[in-house]
C-alpha cells in the first residue's frame, strides 16, 4: 500500500478503481499484455516499463482501470511473470493484494518448442504438464519434449 | 467406457507390464488361437517399417483377425493433403483397433484422443515406440529369468536412440545398473542420467566397449549412423570402436545375451550371429508374442 502512495513510485499515475499488476519482468511486459488480452479491451490502461526494482532488476507495471481478474485468468501470466503481484484498487486504496501461481497444467497458452511436434502441424490445442515452476519447464502432453523458460513462446 | 490405448511406455504401470510379459509367454507356447476372429486391425504406416509392421500383422493373423491399412503415406489420402484428424476419424469406422507409425512426434497421442477404438503407437518420430520396449523387456526376462539386479550395457547412438531411452526408463523400475558406451557426439543425454541419479541407480560412461562387456547381462547394440556426425572425420575415427566381434565375447558371462532393435548395418559383425549369445533374431520373433499380448489386453480379450 505504501509503495503505491509513495511519490517516488508514482511513475505511472494512480487509478481510482481497477487492478495494478506490479513486478512484471520488463522483458515480458508485452507477453503479459497479450496473454491477458489487454490489447483487445477498451478499458483505460497505463503501463510503465524498464523501471528500477530492488528485487527484479528492470520491471514493468500495468494499471488497468475498472478491470478485475479471476484467479484462473491471472494465473495464466505466471508463465512469463512468476513474481507478479496484483493490487486490487477501489477509491485509490489497495483493498486486496494477490500473487500469481503457476498452475499444474497449461492449456492453449504456450507453443511447443519442438518443430516436429503434432501441435505445430495440425490444429491441436497445446497442453503441457508443469514439471518445474521455477524456472518454468513444461512437458508437452503430445510429443513429451520439454519447453523451458528461454524457449517459451506464447500463442 | 473409455478405450485403452498404448502410446507411451509410461501409460503402463509395473503390474500391467508384468501382465503383458506373462501373456506374451502364454502366446509363445500357443501362438495360433482364434481370439481375434471377426476383428479388424488397421495398420497405418505413414512411414515405412519392416519388422514392426510385419510382426503386428503376423500377430493379428495368427490370432484369426484381419488386417487392413497402408504401408506408406504416399498410398493413402495423406498424399492428397488429408489431416491426421480426418484419417483417424475415417479409419476409426472401419477397424476395432488402430496401429500407427507416423514421423510427427505426439501424433499417436493425438490420434488416441480422436479415435474411439484403441490406438497402439508403433513409433511417433523420435518420441515413443512402446511395443519395442515391451518386446525388449520380454527378451530380457525370458533370457535372464528376472528383470531385477541386471547389468545392461548400451552401445552406440545413445543420444538419438529412441529405443535405448525407452528401455532405460522402463528398466529403471527395477534395480538395474547401466554401462553407456558411446562416442562423445552420441553420449547419453544428461536428462536420462539425472533421472537415474534421482532414483539412485548406478551407471558408468565409457568409450571403451571391451572394458565393460564382461560385466554385462545384456549388451544392447544400436546403430551409429554416419549422418549423426557434424564432422565426417569424427565418424571415420569412431565407427569401428563400436563394433562387436565374436572374439570379444570370450570373457563375457555365460548367460549374457546381445540384443539389437534391428536393422543392423555393421555394428555387429556377422561372425557373432552363430554365437549362442546372439539373440537379436529371436528378439524380433518375441515381438510377435509381445504384440499378441498387447493387442489382446487392450481389446479386453485377455
């Protein structure tokens, strides 16, 4: 709560009501935007990136006005922003804080890195079992190959 | 009722593997039975194979079933651009079971989700070939009398060899020790060594075949393919280091057997063939009994 109100942190202006997603790695900001479909909604959105963070190096922050996420939706970003923290804002106040957690299975988000996998040939919904949460490693339900954090591509 | 498919060796628990091996032994005693009469098995080979396809067809024929299918993709609608999804949905109407080999990895799992009849994976690219693993296990059990406390010496291409990876994973269910004999470019990948480390199973890596074979209960030979080497000079240097000759076997254990998934090229010298320790052709025959067992189990007939 303090951080949000701390003037030094106000590089991105405050919102009256909505969701603030903080501690996104600067390098994956646009993946987060894509996964949450923020490029397709009409809500007012402000974001900042390459901000200094004591814990994360360069981080990004997104503020979405009048938007609240279900856990299942928000956990989808855990793949690319495992340390992301959510602040739910009402009347400029943080009324709830949430963290994301990597789910045990990942469906229809990630692309299998194996060029010989059936999911890269036919219209098959990708499915992975999460074999490691930190760093993320996904085992393809079909070809059984591991897609790791470095080679992770969001569909 | 959800039908049962066999896509990956991990689809089976240890009891089910034991059951298949026991059934295979029964079929070996009595391979001709009318268990599959009235049943149709489709063998869809999107890429060519000799042993796997023929042994499946032999297994079905001996049990009184009928086989339909194709032996390579060019003689199927795939050559007209049909998707695997459509091919499987269609064939599903004509057969009680689908046996398929396909070059794309994960294709068999996908097919098993589309089909309402059981699907047996007869090889999906470099991924899985569970019936080969089961016939290897059957061959080991039959010749050694047990699957426990054996030393398995794997030789040749341990990096890309699908059969050695599956066999390693399967044998790691018992207390097995391994020797890996491979040129530097074709060494066993770290993920498999890590897997054994986590289970506390012993293994040794060497490039010197002669130094480890006397200790082996099973020598599992594989082909070292020229095209796997980035530097052809490297291939020329190592190609003879992984060839088994009859004279090398004099100090090996009495009950030791040599397995090879076949086809072989030159990695087992023909002078080994007449040695009692050569088992690769019997191993290929065991494929028929093992596949009879798998087919009957998946169809719920045994």
